[in-house]
């Protein structure tokens, strides 16, 4: 990479040398020579810029492509991780639901035993057990729902962040190329028109 950078700097120096010669040649002259209505200095600048862009494009193409490929792999990995988290949250929700089902069965058994022990005392115990089970069920439902909501929220936020970031990268890349093409075309039309 360092060798390519050195080559690019040497190439740029060689390409800029005609500009220095042109400036030295002019000396104190007031009028600049023109070609197609523009001073030769402008033409040398345009040609050197085009060559510079071509050289930089050749040098930076592979690192940019490697960066984009790595970023694509990272986004894929993050999406897989997010899917895994959703599956774990759903599995946890299923486990909590099955526990609640078993809890209902256990409560029914407890209720039958208490009724057998006595009407008065049994009724009071049944009511307490029922209230406790409802509270436990509500708490368990609440905790399960909160866990699923939290996991989904985090997944949505992560997916949204990744989508925005990926969209920004794609948009930046496309806008820069389109703007460059549009500006070049406008410049060429303007040059041809004069």
C-alpha cells in the first residue's frame, strides 16, 4: 500500500510539472494563450484532475470494496444475532406459558384438598390461594410480556439503526457518483457552449 502511495505521489508530481513550466513560461506576460476559448492553464488543470481521479480510483477501488464487503458481513452477523434473540425470547415465553398451565393444575389440586379439610377454613384458604395464583399469573404474564416487548423493542431499534446506517452508506456512495457525473456533464456543456 505504501508503494502505491509513493507511486501516486510521484505520478502526481510528474503530472503537475507542466503547470509549473507553463507558469514559468508566462513570466510577466499579461495575456494567456487559449484553447477553445479557455486559457491553457485551465486545460492543464482539467487534464491533471482527470488523471488524478483515475489514479486515485485505481488505488482506492480495492480497499473500498473490501470495506464494503466486510460491512455487509457484519450487518449479516448482527441480523443473525437479532434473530437468535427473538427466538430465545419466544422460547422463554413458551416456557413461562407452560409453567402457568402447570400452575393452574397445581392450584386446582390444592383447592380440592382445602375444601376437604373444612368448609369455613377451607373457603378462606381457597380464596387466598386463588388471589395468590391470580397475582402470580398476572406477575408472570406481565414479566413475560415485558421480556418479549423489551426484546422486540431492542431488536427493532437495532434493526432500524442498522437499516439507517446501511441506507446512509448506500446513499452517500450513490449521491457522490451522481453529483460527480452531473457536475462533469454541466461543465462539459458549458465548455462546449463557449
